[in-house]
C-alpha cells in the first residue's frame, strides 16, 4: 500500500469490532511522512497483521484550507483519495462516526454491527 501512514507513535483512542475486522482509532500521532495527522482509523482483518484500510483526518493542503482545516482521506491498496475537507474532522466524535461509516461502505461491511470495545 503506497500511501500508508508511516506512524512512529500514536495513542489508541477507540477500538471497534466490525464483522471480521478489528478497527483502531489513533490520536496524538507522530509520523515519518509529510502529513500532519489528527486521527487515523486503521482496519485489520482478523488473523492478519497489517491494515487493509486507513481513514485519516489530516491537516489540509494550504490551497484547500478555505474549505476547512482538515482533509478526510481514505487509503487502501487500490485507492487513495481525499473524500472531504472540513473543520469538523478535528472532532474525535465526528471523525469516528464518519470514518467507521466509510470503512463499512468500502469493505462491504454495512450489514455488520459495529461493536465499540474501547
């Protein structure tokens, strides 16, 4: 996965079970790449080690800051795309709700219950 976040340190803020995937929402992130992350939701299939999908809230590029301070980005093996730019992606609750919803849609898990573990 080419645009995978290069996380050095982060603190887990929430954990979820969505079907056969574990999801961890990270905050207070330091990374080795050029992006300044506010939050990252990483989804890992059960029994696997590496995430197959990331949804990130990251500081928006200066040319998009008129739309909002943060980009909502989706990163997977075949997709890297900013899906929205808004100030609301600074909020843990708003990011968590949208990121989980996007992950369910992208991974075909919409019929599965989201269980908040932490």
